[in-house]
C-alpha cells in the first residue's frame, strides 16, 4: 500500500520538477476511488468519466493549494463538488439528487471509513484483470448481469456466481465480515 509520504513526494515532484509521470502515478493510485465516489452520484457512465477527468484536471491546476492532507480525500472532494455542479447544471431535480446522494452530502471525513475504502480499492487491484472489469461493469457502470454475460460470452447465472465469488474474495482480503 502506498503511503502518505509517497503522495507528498509525488506532489513535490509535480510542483517543483514539472514531473508529469508523478501526477500520472497519483492518478493511477486514486482513479478507482474517485470513480467509485462519482459513480454513486452520476449514473450515466460517460458523464461519470467526464466528471472524473475534470476532477483530475482541476486537481492538477490547483495542486499548489493542496495542504498535505489525505490526497485521496482531497481529490475525491474535488470530484464530488464537480459532480454536484454537473447535476445542477443539467437541471436535475434537486429533490432526486438529495435523496440519492444524502450520504454524500452529509459525508463527514472518517478515518475508519477512509481506511476501509482504501482496503477495498487495494483488494480490487489484486483481482485478475477480468474480475476487476466485471466489478467495474456491475457496480460502477451499472451494467446488468445480462449485459456482462453478453460481453464475456457466459451465461447470466455464471456471471452471478462469479460476482458472488469475487465479493467473497474481496471480503476475505479486507478482513470484512
């Protein structure tokens, strides 16, 4: 698992050495976390991807305003704010946004929750590429079992069993019961 000091070093390299690869490492490290957070707010996968991209662009432009707090929390906050603005700009009903995202709007930074999310993200990275893709399609891009089955050439029942096994594996990897 990457450490907080690694993030500080990467940010330093970006700001003082114009090291684009260092920012690429930060993006790779936190992309799934940001995508998961935005995906809970924006159902359309293309819009979600656009918001995530905008968040990383804004983070890059405002990197000098980062005060050394948890980088994952910082970039996720940026993404959530962009997502909320996106929802408002599209004139989606405020009532729907509030009901669907009440936990995001009321979200208070919690070390235990942050640690759990990091463990989950790390556990997902340990999965095979195929299992990672199934998890992303099912949970983050909200594909149906039928759509996933068609993509990978398996039956819906096989996909359902695979998702069950993947979830069980993730729970074991993060010591969650």
